[in-house]
């Protein structure tokens, strides 16, 4: 690992520029020189998981290929997707039948994507493209009629090496889980689904936008009774009578469910990231970009990332196991452009040229998403003060559909995206609202 890292550090990274005359010509930049100048250290390769570290295979996906995958906004929903863009080891995926503003970026080895036919094989509901009837959609007919190509199965990463899910974890069982969107909250939760070595956490009586996938050793999931043993407040399900006196015994009996046995939980070691370590991280406000970054703070499950050369108002917290952070040299190895630290004297502006007024921004990306590839004003800039509080990464395509369509779309027995067990053990619909 040390020899491999030294090779990565010493290599010169070619920094690719998007066509923009305001940017200086392509220049050579190396991690080795930068770390020496900053008297900084790189985050050790061994701290990164397999989903974050250097890939074992090249990205074989091509633009136009069709596949099935999870909607990042609704983790219980599997959709028909197409590859809209390939960059290094990353993909921009598009929801067939929807506007490109809903596109999202992911890694080619992501566990969230699957070959066509996977949903049918595993008995998951497939949300078909808008304009098609659910009972009439057949993959091969769709590909043939539209002259499309499916992504070959060999391109998808085999996760069998991670080992099987312990049989004690079963769909419908209860546990306590940290809300990733509000990490100070530990809530009553249910295993909504299990796929290979991961489970889907659903918070009882909340909509599926809070759901997330994780492995069984994740620090985000704990056995029933963990809060009581550790002096933490457990957040009862929405609408639970007398939430301050929540009783697991009564709740399990009322919902006719079982708790995951405490003995099967095995905590993974602490993540090991420390402040001042350097790495490469996806820019959440402009997710087509990966930047030189520094860890400036940590907690038990997360790291706070700062983009070198940028104002601290762009810093953000992310999970330590997020697939959007990588060891230094990852971009070079995978062929992905790396955005180097911003320095004002590097930017050369031609007379009369329209440029974004935000310091450091080269006009790449747009606050409205991938529908626009660039911008020349603060109005469209993901980093401008007027847009700083806006959600810049993902638009919610399902929110625009009628409630009637959502209800008909979620009727499949496997789909738990908008329902949970009520206190009498029956399923009931819940509305989306902030925590």
C-alpha cells in the first residue's frame, strides 16, 4: 500500500479544463509538490472502503446504455435509468422519461445500480418510464422499439466477496437507527429491504426520503434498547401516543414485529480520519466536479470537508463511508478531472468576456442541475450567495407527480416507500414533511 501510494503521489496530475477562455491554459499540478508546500499529509489509503478506494476494474459503461437503479431521493424506489455521461470511473445517470434536471452522478462500481431484469428476478417493483403502462412494459420490447442497448452484466460489480447477510437480519424487524439527515436523532426504525450485503433502513411513520442503505456493521444502526443503555433519547414514530414514554415492549406487541437480536450487531472500528488530512472529494453543490479537499473536523460517523482555496462557507459534513470521498490520486488513476485549489492570480479574463462573478467559479454547472452545463451570472451559480441556501444537487421528480399516481405506484407488496406499520399492525400512508 505504501509503495502504491508513493507512486500515486509522485505522479503528475493533468488538470483538465472545460472550454473556457477565462481559465489559464492546462497546467501540471502534483499532489507531491502540493503536500510539500502545505506541509500536509494525505489520508492513508487504508482508511478508505472498497467503494471509495482505487477501483479494481475500468469503467466499461457507455453513453446510452440502459440499466436499473435506485433513485437517490427515494432509496426504496428502483427505476429505469440510462447512462447520460461517462467521466473517469463516474456516471451521470438519467431517469428515462424525465427531464435531465433529475440526473445524478454515481460511481461505476456503485451497489445502487443493477443490470436490466434485476428487479423482476429479485421481486422488486420497477418504476417504468413516464408514458408507459406498468402492465405492458417489457425490457426487451422497450430496448428493441427504441433501438437501445442494455448495459452488460459484466460491468456491474460483484459484491459476493463481502459475505452474505446474517440470517438474523430479516425484513420487517425493528432496530434503532441514526437519522443521517439529522445525525443528532436516533429513531425507531424498520428493516424495509435487504439486498446482498446491505439493508434498507426505514423510519417508522416517516416517508421514504429519510430511508438509507447501509451494511450491517454500520455505526448508524443499533439494537433495540441501545438508547436506553447509552443515555440517548429515542425518537418515537411520528404520531405515537405519549412519545416521551415510548415502550419497545408495547410497540413490538402492537405492531406484531420482532427486534433484530442484539448479539448480531458488530460495530466496525472508528473511521480513522483526522483533521488536516488531504483527500479528493465530490463537490456536493456541483457534483460533476471533484476537488482537492481537507478534513477539518470529524465525529463518530462523519467528516467535515473543506475545499482548498475556497471560502469556509462551502464546507460540509459527509458520512465517513460516503462513496464521494477518495484517496489522493484517485482522479489521476481513474481518468477524472481534478479541480485544484483556487488561486485568484491563476485566472485570466479576456476583455469583454462574460464570467461568473463568484470568486473561484469557472462557470461550470448550474443551480438548476445538469439541464444547463454552465452559467455566466450569480443567478445560475451554485456557489453564489443568493443560491447558497438552495438545494443544488438533486431535484425531487416524484414530488411533482400527483398523490394518486404515487399511491398506485406503491401498491406492490415489496414497495415500502410511502407506508409503514401503524400501531395496530396495519399499513398506513404517511405524508412527507420535515423532521
